[in-house]
C-alpha cells in the first residue's frame, strides 16, 4: 500500500504535467513553470499595504464585479480614502461605514445599483475599509508588518495562525483571501484554499469532503512538503487545472482561458494512483 507521502508526490507530478499533455496550443511545460512563483513587488509603505489589503478583499464571489468594475479599480478609491492613508481614514470616518459609502457615491458615482442593507456587498466592503485601516494602524511601518508576518511564516506549526488572525481582524477578508493577500506579498508558504483545490483534493482523498479552509490549507502544505516544492507552487499547479486561467497570457485560449479541467484530471489521476 502506498504511503501518504508517496501518493502526495505522485499526484503532484501528475498535476504538473497534466495540462501540457493535453496538446492545447501554447500550453507548454515552460508556461506552467512561469506561473509557479509569485512575482508581485511588496508595497514599501503602510498606504501601499492598505491598498493591497483592499484589493484582495474584493476578490471574493461577486465583490470584484460589484466593487472594482463599478469604479474601474479599487485604486480609484484614493480620494475617498485620503490617498489610502489608514490613519486619516479613521480620523475622518471613525466606525461609520455609512459615511464611507455616502462619500463613495458622491465622489465616484459607481455604476449599477448600490444596495444599502447592512449585509449587501457595498456596506460590507465599507466595513472592510474601516477594519483594514484599524489593522494596518497597529504597525509602525510596512516593514513592521512584514517582521510580524515573518514570525508566523518561519514555523509551519504556527503558520495557519496568521490568516486566522487576519480573518478575525479584517471584516470580510476571510481565511482564504488572507492567504491570497499573503501570497501577493511574496509569502510562498500560504496556499489559498479555494474552491478549485477543494474539489480536486476531496475527490482524490487528499483531504476530507467536510474539511474547512484551515484543514485544506494544512493538506496543501503537507502535499507540498512531500513533493519538495513550496505551498504556493503546489497551490498554483492545481489551481491552473481547476480554473484554466492563464491570466498573464491573453493569447492562450480565449483571452487566457482554456476551460476547467479538474474533473478530467481527477479521473486521470485516480486511474494512475489507485490502479494498483
């Protein structure tokens, strides 16, 4: 019987070679390799860190369409958020998310309907704006934040505590988007437990169907350790299969989209792993 480590390694290797094996024009092993390391520069100021948090926070579900697309990007919030100065934002708005939303409507005139029930997307995002400002203001500088994050990053046993803390402190960010934010800041040990990895990992018995984001996060880290790669690397290999989204290569497929292949990959991998 194969050990967990053997299964993890084999499934990772199958995943890494899977999309190039489909003979989709332009989808080569070199293309896959290009996506396996993050290449986002870190912001060097608290203002830049604050903006990065708000960009990650609008990546959930329908938020990107309702928030970013309606104002042509989160960066357009700059005049409302005083150049993304968290201290100034708190001084101006305090805890009043309604004032934030009123100012957004007045200055930016977002396209589409703005629903104002407390649990609607815009009100929830305005609460994120204020809680993210309070979070960033805990730190003396962007470097102070990175030193704090490094403390958790150095110890695999404590690593999951960082996105859990950020989930609790930043309203609306959540565990998975906290990982997404950390990845964007260059932390390769924080895989994002999103829906594509959940489907693949559960179907291949790499985690349980009922596992939450924390448990899936730990399963991705375990597989990466056994495969000898970073958690980001493992995350991205499976994410590309599940999403079919080569976002930096619009000439591939249809504007970078080649379609989802997670079901076919699961069937293929199961035939290889469990054929014995």
